């Protein structure tokens, strides 16, 4: 059974078919997704790309099922909204009734169907809640029983266009004892035998597999010369009855949703760097051998374990936050331990790549050459920066850019001195830097620890070396601070930073920050955002507010829980506190920010003073702690004057965008949708995009508004199988980029859509910003107690990839002859993104893209070269490889002379099996 979560998209190639194919020789052709809480077309796309042709889904809104049943469209071809061709179609069967258990699969009457679940025979541990038990099938009752069952079959068949009927027989935790196998098989076989002897009933019934059903369906369609209807779109938000919408799980346990994304980014970065390390080692030796002492096999096993931990957490009760507390701890421990092991692989790989004299390489895990600059102490703890001790001797800092784009990033370390200097170790060039306070309390800055930020220019997939030393007193630029609190001026404690309190008219004036691209204004009372203006002159009201949602009251009323969002009749209540918040304004050469210190959330908006795309958006971060609350959910609301009507867009699995409509006829909780990484509002002049580093629930209940649920604390079970509330909340960080885009100077809407004119896409600027948000630079330090040998930067690519081509992964594949060992073959996965051309950033983006589908991979990845390249399926199974072309049959010397031209269609994920020279 395949159970996957449809609202999380990972950058890992799907490997569900690989173990089955390797162990049993069987390649699955049908997907079984009956328990995810809603369904995404992105999952359908990935299944099709993995070689599957069919799928079954179950948890779809009961009203949607009713309409599909009325139209007889429960069997359909599921097509991507951006695809005008049937290339991505997958045959889908939607179960028509409430559940996938036996009482809800034979027909519309569960009281009758339950009588044909022979695991519930009298005397067993399971019984029928309708109080009519099953009967063993005998010669005396077989006719009466068979006709009763056949009546349910016929009533169910009226909901479909084809006479081929699919009737699942099973449930959770079933067929674990031989007695159930015997009871189900023997009794059903007697019923089937009876049907066989009565041809006038016009029914043939037998046991079969899911593939048997789909094959029979296809034969019937071919025989009749008919085709299934085509459906586009998704199936969110799910409701199983009444107004019980499963929109709560979009946010439940946000700490672990964020940890999941951390593992995903760490895994992708480590796999890419490990692959490049093996290729460099083989090139270094010239004979394909790896370096003696490099634990390639151990590292490969760590990567495999990391992939498995990430895949396990995609279970529909894991990333959703709907598991019991001990199970959540087990999931969290697996994620945490995998991150730690992957960091070791990353550090070991960087060690070899950076050494100028490779003979100096020595692997000793007890004394690692490099360390990450933060520490994760436990699965439920936020990472903490390690303080670096500075002196006149340089400390070595390493920054890895895991993206395929050149980027300018502000990199942060914590040091023991406010006087620090950073230089590029290769060029000796000093880097622009800023010293900021480390706050131990809202108005108290540490006297021992300081935040060192510097501007790092990072080529694609590069490792860059920097040196940091203590500098002369006062030489490093320091942030300047202004602290506000209405009616109760704060006591300021800091000996190293200029700090002030506003006086006179300044105390009531709006707070303002600006860079070359954006100016923002915030409230002097709360510090919360009020307005944005772009360099083009476009100005929009964009207010940030915080809200509380409670739940329904009353002894016998259903309440919110891990799955369900059932808000109280009073709706959202504006967040308020007994005291005015402390507002802290920081101004520096690299960035400026405004922080609001509220009792349950510390909220910061930050502008970077950078020329690249990082300077065109507003960074929003929250540190949330609602552990003191009872039955409350904290929401961040954006209120703008964008005339978006009742429409907004959210992403599906970070893969595509889906239009949403807020409908007043539906309850409030029905208008919340999953947001994995992006949502936007727009009108004819403006697009307001919010990009997210974690998944959560989002709604636009009024024109121009977005609501994002930050955390939920609920004391009770919501009767969907969990058996407990959600009270294991943690201090949880959330991170966003807010992007205001002027659409007045761009192309006419839809005229230059790349990736399907029938669907909306993010802009190129939004794609680049989201890439940087999801895959931040990875920082490492050399221990201060060792003498560091000569290092040089590692620069594997000559230039950035086109900005619409994303390197999903560059993953070393397993050696087919030696299980658990890396091979020379590499999985190259590329996603060519669709994008919107309505906005025209000023100045223009410093990246390229092409409207042509064909690209030359040798040019794309120069100076890397591929000695072999075969297009494959997303599972990288060899039987999915495309046949060798005439060019690939040529001698190696002849192949190297010719370009490797391949097609990368917009929106498509392309997988290649390659060997790097």
C-alpha cells in the first residue's frame, strides 16, 4: 500500500519502486493513496513520472464525491492544469463513499456491507456497529446472501460509466492473522461460485489486484471506443461530514514541519556535494579510484538513511502533525539524527574539496576538520549558534552555496568580540560586514556575544573560504538601535552599541526603513508593518496583525483537534497584550530591521541593503511560543489594498500554483488551504507574494487579506483516530519573504506565460527568492585549536544555470554489484519552472532564460562534463531509461565532440542517469 502526504513536495527523486523492483522483480503500476487528507495533482504527476499508470484516492470532500457520482466521473484522467497535452495524464479512481473499510466499499448501505466483512463474524474481537452481524456462507443461505450483496454491487455500479466494479476488501491493521485470510477467502469464494452458476444474474466476480481492475477497465473502454473524462485541479480542503473540514492539520505541529524542510535542504545539499567530491577524486587519480581513507561507503549509507528518514516523515500522520506524542518523538529523533549525520558527510566532503594539497587529507570523525557553526542539542530544540573566539590569528570560515545560482548573501556568525574583520581568503579582499547585538532579553544586549554579519558573494554550488580576525577597536561597523515602548520607556542595557529612545515628535512618527528597492513604514506603537513602496513609485497598504482563533464551546460539541479546524462562533479575535510591546529598530550597513516583542511572538521585519534579488523583498520572521495557551491558534494576518476579490493562489507541493476562491456559503474553516511555500494576491496593477520556509494553513477571507496559522494548541481529541489533543508545542521559528511586484510595466497578463497559459505561475523574481529561502547558504568553521592547511575555493560551475532551471538533485546512485556502496552513476534531476512575465523588475534580473525547450547540458554545467547521459524515469530504474541514441553508440572520442542536446519542457521534472568525467 502506498501512503504518501500530498501537501509536501521534496527534492528527492522517488524511490518507492526501487526496493520492490530490486527485491521482487515487480515494478508497481498503480498507486494506492486512500488515507491522505485531500489530494494534490503534484502527487499524480510524480506517480506518473515514476512509471505508474493508475491511482486510487479516497479522502475527498463528500459533496465533491456526490457531484462526481451524479456525473459518473468517479473514474477519470487526472491532468495537470498547465499541460494542454495528455502526456502527464494518470487514470484515477475516486472511491465514492465515506471510508475505505469494508462497510463503505461494497455499496451505499454500510449496514449491509458490514455483513460481508467476515472478520466480524460472531465470536471475534471486531463487530458491526449496525448490530447486524455477518453470517457464514452455507448452502442454505448462499442465495439470499449473494442476492443481498449483488444488490449493493448494482447500486454502486450506477455511479460509474463502466460495468467494471472495484470493491476493496480490507481496512487498517487487517489480514495480520491467517484466520482472517481463511474467513474472507472461503466465504467470498462461495458467493463468487454462486454467481458463476447463475448466468441470468449477469455478474462475474472474482478476487483480483488493483492492476487487474485497471486492466479490465481499460479493456472495457477500448471495446466500447470510449474514453474517461479529464479532470484538472486538486481536492482540497477535505471534509468527511457536516462542517468538519480537515484544515487544522495544515499547521499542526509546525516545529516538525520546519524540521522536515531543514532535513530536506540538508539532504539535497549533502548529496550534491558528495557527488561532486567523488567525481573530483576520480578525476584527481585519473584512473577512477577514490581517495584512500575517504569513507565513501559509510557516507553513502548516511545519505541513504537520511533519504529514508525524510521519506518516512512524508507519511500522512507524520508531516501532518497527527501522530501520538511518542510517535512524534520517534519521527523527530530520526529527522534530528539524520541531519547530524548528513552534516558529517557534508563536512568531510568539503574537507577534501578545499585542500590545496590533497595528500594532507586525513579523515578522523573524532576530530573533524570542519564543524557547523550551530548546534542542534535535541530533536525538539532550535539550533543555537556556536560562539567563535577571535584573535589576531585568522579563523577559517567556509560558506557553501547549495543552489545553482550566483548569489549575494548575508552570512551570520556569533563571535566573542565587537571588533572583527572578514576577508576573502583567496583574494585578500575585505568583506562588507556589520556587528549586531545578541539579545539575552528584549532590552538587554549580551556583553560577551556579538553577531557578525558579512556579505558573501557565492558562485553556484561553490565552497568559498573566508578568514575572520579580531580588528582594532571600533573599526567594524556596528548597528545602531532605537527602542520604543509607549507609556513605559524601556531600561536599555548595552555597553557596546549606540542605543536611544525617541523623544518629542519622533516618538509618534511612523517607523521607516528603506533600501534601493523598497521603503516600508511601521506603527510606532506596535512596530508592525503598515505600508510598502517600490522604487517604481507603486505604493500599497500592507498591514501585519496577529489574531487568535478559539474553538467551539459546549459539552457535547465537536471541537478543533489535530485534524479539524472548528473555530468558535466569535471568529478571529485581534491579538492584544496587557502592556504595549517593546519595539526595537536596528539600522546597519548590511540590513536594518524592526522587532516587536509580544508575549507570545517575537516578530521581525528586515530589509537587506543588497543589489541582488535579496534586496527586493522584505524578510519576515517569527519566534512563536503559545505553550501557556488553552484551545487557541495564533494567526499572522496581512491586510492590503490589493483588489484581489475573492481569489488568491497557493502553491501545491512547491511545484505549481493553484487558484483558490473564498466562498461565503462555506464555513470559515473550509476556506483555509495548504501552503507549502507560496501564496499570492493580485489585481491588474499589483501582485503581493508571500514565500514561506515552512508549510502551514492559509486563507484569504476578505479581499486583499492573507491569514497564516502559525501554531495551534488544542486540549482535546477531534475523534479522527488520534485519541489525544495537540499540547506538545515548542518554541517555533517561522520565516518568510514578502514580495510586492509592479505589474503595470510588464507583459499583458497571460501573453508571455511560460509553462502553460491556462495556469498562473510565480514570477522569476519570486522563484529566485523562494530558492534562496528554501536553500540558505551552509556555514562551517575550522576548529580554533588546529593549524589549518592551505585551502582554495571550490568552484564547480562556470556560471549560473538559467534562472528557470532548478537543479533538484545531483545524487550518487547505488552500485548494483555492491549493495550499500556508491557507483559511478549519478541521478541528475532538473525542474524547468513555469513563470509569469507580468511584472518587469527595475533594474532587470541578472539571470538568463530561454523560451526554447532544447538545452545543451554540456554548456549548462560547464566545466563539468558527462561521459555518459541517459534520460530516465523519476525512480531511475534502468528499465525506464530511454534507448541509446545513435550518438550514444558512437566511440567515446566521437561522443565528446558533440553537444548533449536534450529537451527540458516548462514545468516538467527531467531525470537523467549520468557519469561525470
